[in-house]
């Protein structure tokens, strides 16, 4: 259910900051400062995965055929 601006009188879109998005932007900036290219970041992630495998951590492969479709409810209108 979407709320109209009349229901949110204290909401100011000019000054509103979403704390979840701010955290995502902070993490993205940290990663960008540490790794100059996507290839460097990918190599780091692969190295971490290999280290985890050596430590006995098992990864479950992703199988998209087992995902359930998301059903849209009629209450969202």
C-alpha cells in the first residue's frame, strides 16, 4: 500500500536520506578505495573463496530452477 504525501506531513524529500542506502554508498566507497579495478576485486573474492575451501567451508551451488516465483498480492494497489 502506497502512502500519499498528505499522510507524511513531516517528510521532506529534499533533506531525506535513507540510512540503508547511505550504508551501501559507504561500503561501495571503501571497496573502490581499496581496489582500483573490478578485476582486482574479483581476484580478491576468488582468493577468499579458495581460502574458505581450504578451511573446510563448503559452498552450495546456486540453482535458479529451484527458485519460487514471487507472487504479487492484490493488496499492494
